[in-house]
């Protein structure tokens, strides 16, 4: 593999690792948001709020669940691409000792948990 190919591989590892990490955080934020909105909706119901407010809170909660599914799908794709890249990188001498490779493996290990 040429030096340019190795540089491209390093760059792709960095990009894919960053994307997977960002999507993982985004997914967690939507999960927290959905839980918070459910609590809010349940509180509105318990407090006897107007039906419109309860319905609106339900719509917001539904949107969060849609985003959870969307980010889960994108995250699965990002993990798959990163996994393929790591497998490819393992075949290249020396790159497995680099920090960018270790960060990519850490993200994949977090995904396995």
C-alpha cells in the first residue's frame, strides 16, 4: 500500500470514528429527551391539564421516538462502515499501532456494550 493510500486510510478512520461517536451521542440525547417528554406528558395528565397540551406533549414525544429510530439506523450504518474500515486497516502493517486505529476500536467496543 502506498503512502497516499495509508494517509487516506488514516483520514477515513478519523472521519468514520468521529461520525460514529457523534451519532452515538446524538442517539443518547434523543433517548433522554423522549424519557423527559414522557415524564412531562404524564405530569400534565396527572395535573389535569388541557387535552390540547397533553396531545401536543404526546406529539413531541412521538417525534423524539422517530428520531431515536433514525439515529439508531444511521448509527448502525456508521458502525458497520467503521468495522469494515478497521478490518481493512488490520491488514496494513504499522497502522494498528496508531492512535487513530485505537480510537476506532474503542468506539466499536462501546457499540458492543
